[in-house]
């Protein structure tokens, strides 16, 4: 068994989560806070139910004051063509939070049949600026 390869997969699991595991964790009432790291406009248009909107560009000590430091934060954006989730996860980790990134973002969340909230629900974001 290749120890380096095993460590690679362990590292991925430590820092990433897929939509099925996130939905299960939410259903089991685990201490998870879902963070939509996109623009306020994109969040208003469509987002994961229960997610908070904290655009990655606005993440600073003031913006996170009072946030639960014992929870797991899951950062997401539109999907593989957007890196707001990575920027958000990076910034939250810099600010001292435990963070995972949602693989595939909102796109794969919807592809897996999970509900969305916002102005349209289960529509595509289209020309809304995600704020990456």
C-alpha cells in the first residue's frame, strides 16, 4: 500500500465534502454552517437552503465576529467554473475556522436533486455575477 497515496486521499476527505454527505450531515443536525461565498445577488437568486451569504471578498474579522468557532463551515459557489468557494474556504481557514469545500458547488448540489431556495429555486444562475 502506498502511504503517500493514502495520505493524498485522507487530505482530500479532510478538506472537501460532496453534496450527498452534506445533505446527510444537515439531515442529522450536525454542527455545520453552509457558507455561500458568492455575491449577494447570486445568493438572492438561488442558494442552498439554510446557507448564509458571506461573499469571500467581504470575509474579515468584523464579518465573522460572533460566528460559531466550533462548527464545521462548508464553503460553496456556483461549481467547477467558479473559485469563490476555494477563496472563501481559504479566507475562513485564515480567520481560524474549520472549513471544507463543497465539491461541484451549487451546480452539483442541484444535479444530485437537492432543493434550492431563493428567487428562482432549481433554476440556473445564468447571467447573475457569482462574484468569483
